[in-house]
C-alpha cells in the first residue's frame, strides 16, 4: 500500500509541476506574448510563446532580468521572443525576455 501511495503522490507532483509552471517553449510562438497586470503584478499572458534565448542575446537577457533582482531573489532570462509586446500592445524594440527566479 505504501508503494502505491508513493507512486500516486510522485505522479501527482510530476503532473502538477508540468501544469502549474508555465515557461518558454522550444521555439518562438506565432502569437507574441504580451505584458499584462494581474493582481497588481506585471506578468506575461502566454509564457509558452517564448523560445530559448539566442546565444547572441544572453548577456542582454541577463542584464534585463537583473533589473528585477532583490537582495534575496535573483532572476535569469530563460526565454526570448523577438516580437514580445508591452502593456499597451506595442512591440518592444529589442524583443522581450521571460525572467525566472533562480
């Protein structure tokens, strides 16, 4: 019985992790992500639209996400979309980064 409960628990944790943690995909999506305000916090409407950060933009992504850092929390760029949009729906001139807590 213990093995069965552990197996069910492990499966549920794996499933919850896949469902509850949105993030960048393997490539940029056709529909650009857009910033919006949800519960007084800026967030992206579709994290899955981000693709990987191009090698040439890793440093720029790191610098961009570092602006979110606090003494106890650091952020890293884990996604990029060349046509990401701001809160007003206008494209960012240099694309947008998906920042994740490190």
